[in-house]
């Protein structure tokens, strides 16, 4: 019986301190960024978004649908990445073809993005529909959504560069913004008001 060769890249051992550096940088950076963007409404101005001063149910639903469409665009990009990798490696049938490591990586990015979306959207919907009373509240909701989307993009980039460099902790720079925005909305749902 012939042994198959292991085609996986050899993993280099990194010093333990390097495992904590992304965490030590990303957590305070994320907290500061969320605080700054919520207080200054910088993201609203950057994307030239305007919110009517009149806040009613129709405006809330319209805003939530727009935000969901933005998030769907991120998911569509993740799906297209998987499709592109499958086409490039001629592994179109996921049930028959052996997945290459890069296809598995893109699948993991997509799976994680779907999981995070299923956590974030209901929490954001609760904030926008049930808690937002003013245009400033809606602007905070938009800012959280933009931070979340930026986090997803950074997660994908970090995951890909982690794959290339074997330093997998680079994805933490995208995961932490997603974690914090969802956590802030969850705390708000539980009656704890931090930043929003």
C-alpha cells in the first residue's frame, strides 16, 4: 500500500508573544474606533449618508433594508471568492472534487461571515426598530453597520494573508470589530447602555 504525500505547507512555530500582539493591538483599536465613529458621526459624513430628522417606522424599515443589502454585498463577494477558487482549481463539484486548501479557506471565510451576519442583523434590527427614537440613533445604527462591514472585509483580508504567511492571527483585526458591534447591541438589548 502506497503512502500519499502530505501536501500541506509545513507550519512554523511562532514565539508565544507573537500570538498576543494582534489581540493587544486590535482590542483597544476597535474600542477607540467605535467610540470615535459613534461620537463624531465621521462614517456618516464619509459615505455622504443623510437621515431625515423625522423618524418613523417606514424610515426605520427602509434603513434596515439598505443596511441588509450592504451586508449582502459582502456575503456575495465571499460566495464569488469560493466560486472563483473552484473554477481556478477545476473543482466545480463540492461533493466529488477534493477541496484544495485555498478553497477550504474561502469556504471558512464565507461560513464565518454567514454566522456573524445571523448574529448581527437581528440585534441591529432590534436597535433600529425598537430603540431608535431620533435621527442620531439611526446614525449610530448606520455607523455600527459600517464598522461591522469593514470588520468583515478586514477579516477576509486577514484570513487570506494569514493563509499566505501562516500567521493565522491576522484575522483578529476583522473579527474583533464584528464581536464588539454585536456585543454592544446585545448589551443594549439587555438594558446595559455602553456607547450607544
